[in-house]
C-alpha cells in the first residue's frame, strides 16, 4: 500500500470513528473524553498559531 492509500484509509477510518462518537449520548464517557481531547487539541493549535504569528511579526514576514 502506498503512503497516499494509507493516508486515505486512515482518514476514512478517523471520520467513521468521529461519526460513531458523535452518535453516542452526551453523557457517554467516551464522548466526554473525545470532547476533552478535541478541546485540548484546539488549545494547542491556537498556541502554535500565536507562536508562529509572533515569530513572523518579529521577522517582518
């Protein structure tokens, strides 16, 4: 399997897993854990974005 094929398969699998988690009741521990993980990833993404922006401003890019 090529890297492209593997990436597509992994993406489809992740999407199917996300849909399955979203179909669970909100009180389900798995859904709560997934929500916490998503929130942490969003926080990290914002921190990285802010760090990159500040470095670009320092370099006048």
